[in-house]
C-alpha cells in the first residue's frame, strides 16, 4: 500500500534522515491539501503561508505547517467538518492518521499572528507503518503537521485559483502573491517566537523581494491593526513600512535566525550575506501593489 508514497519520495532523492522527514512531510501536506480541496473547503477559504509558497511557487525551503484562512470572518466555521476527507485520502495511500483537537489557549504574544481568537488548530499525526523503514528514522516515530484556519481574517486580501497535479489534479484557492507577502511581512514584524528569531520568515522575505513581489499594503495595514501594531486612523504608507522593517532588522540576532532556517534548506550558503545591513539595503527595493490600493 505504500508504493505510492515510495514513488513520490523518489522525486526528492533524500540522502539524510532530515531530508527524508522533510520530503515525507511535504508529501503528506500535498495529500492533505487534496483532501481539503475535495471537501469543498476552498469554496470559502484560501491557502497561504510558507507551505503555499513551497508547493505552488517553488520556494526552496521546506515548511512544516499548513496555514489557511477563510475569505470572510465566520465564527461558526468548524474545521472538523473537513477532516474526514483528509483522513480518507491519507488512508488511501496507507498512512494512519490521528487528529487531535488543540484547545484554544488564552491570548498571548506567542505566534500572535496565527494563534489568536477565532483560530482553530488541528494536529495531523502521521505514523509510519511497519513496512516503511527509512534510515535514521525509527519506525514508530510520528510526523506531525499542524493545520491552522484563521476564521477571523483581516480584510483586503486578494485571491487566485491555482492547480496542483499531485497526488491527482485538484484546485486550490490561494492568497495572491502581494497578499501572501503582506502576511509574511506581518509575521516578520510581529511574530514573537518564544523570544527567538524565526529565520524562516526572513528567508521568505528575501524570496519575495527576489521575485519582485509588490506588497498588498492595505491588507498589511489591516493585519497590523488586528495585532494592535498600527493606528486605524492613519494610512500605512510604503515609507512607513520600510522604516518599521529597517528598525526591526537593526535589532535581530541573525546568527540565531540562520540556525532556525538551516534544517529546512538544501543549501545554506545563500545565508552568508545575512546581516542588518543586508536586510536594510534590500528593503529599499520594496514596492506597493497598485491593484490592491485603497482610496
């Protein structure tokens, strides 16, 4: 039953246990994403975050979590309605799946961009069955992939429909790139990751700029307002954004940021230039999406 998983693994040609973990997680993400599509989730929601970039835009780093957002706030939304389709598709390729409801916790500043009122989280645990033996990975080791759905999204995002071919062809609604960039920029500015720097956010920030991606500034403002980081009575300008970013970069520990992202990269040499000067300099290249401008 695992032949399909093994066939999907071949395209990665992993050479280490960590590479196997990353490849298997991504395969599971793709199967779960197909399940979400099959369940009809994308009639009301959209996919965003690092995994969306990895699967649909070729981001070079692996990503652990799967982030989704409703298109409009809906306090009655229940992620549990969409889980049976995911379980069905994972079972079809021989993977056992356990779903654990993660209870809402009180509001804290930890991952405040994602763990907040109106966000429901599920943990999908994928356990290797006995027939699968990967060097360096115990057969009872569990791979966990977190799904988050933002049920109270800030306004102003743009969306697009994209198509994937694995495990079979299916459609996914995504945030468009300028809106994805706005979400990432919000994470760069606001995410408090247990007092550590999340280098994956910085890596993605560089990637967006390397793609000449303009930012959906209106959506960024609404995200900052939701996090109490911007005055709703003021209009966020591109220069305001650059100033905030440059100030933030002046305070970061870039060696810690590198250590965070290295396990998710096939080649860490591209991090050699990381420094406050580097990030402040490339921030001058930031542009605003005119198609998302608000009067």
